[in-house]
């Protein structure tokens, strides 16, 4: 009898280990997605703001899919209570997040970037030759569908992969850009 209990306990522990996919696959997805976005930027599939005659253009933010939520939350900065609002919780719809990718333009010196989205400040990220995918809270209440994103670039130039891409000028301590997003119903009603 004791052998059967020990065998069941070992089986339960083994099943628990297989239930969580781990951080490595989530990180691989984030890196591959960033490379895909950068490939589109370099191929010209996404229009640049320079092509729009220098007018004040807003760019679209991409929403984080539910399957990427864990990887997205890992790029955020804040207390456990702050981060909890973006995580899946039973009976509660998590607050939506947006993705952006940042990279330094070819031939430019390296530097760092920090994003401000509403009252949220991201961690500082190095600008390199490979894109870095960063999750941010929406810069205004989600239901408004528009807001302002601010980039604090230090020591180099950056491209922020929005649609169309944004090239903040490194001439000042910060640059701001209007962003929009489609408003979609994120969670089903509890009784429906």
C-alpha cells in the first residue's frame, strides 16, 4: 500500500513538471517574433513615417496575444501587485498589454531606450543589432483606443516597430508619438 502511494506521488510530481512550458520556449517565441518584425521593417513591407511627408501620423500598437502573456509580463517593471493585473486569473479578465520591438538603425552607434506609456516607465533596454520585444501597458484607458507613447533614448538612435514604424530623433531627452489601437472585446461575460 505504501509503495502505491509513493508511486502515485512521484507520478503527480512528474505530471506537474510537464504542465508548465518554461521560460525558454516563451523567450524563443519573443525573439523570433522580434526578428520577424525587423525583417518586415527592412524589406519595406511596413511604411515609414518619412514616406508620409513628415505629417503628424499616429502608429498602431499590436496587442499581446493570450498565448504570449507570460513572456510579455516578464519584460515589465513593477511591484508584484502591479504585475498581477496583467496575469491570467481565474474569474477575472487581465488588463491588456501591447507589444513594441526596438532596434538601433543599421550603421548607428549603440545606446539605450526606455519607454513611457501613460504613467508606466519600462526598464532600460540596450539598443543593438537584433530587435528587442517589449510589452507595455496601453498609454491611456484601453477603451479610448489612442494615447501617447514617449521614448527616452540615450546615446544613439532607435527604431520602434509600430505600424508605421517610429524613428524618435535623439536630439532631445525624449520624444513623443501618437499611437492607436483597435478596441476588441477581450473577455466573454461570466454568464454568457
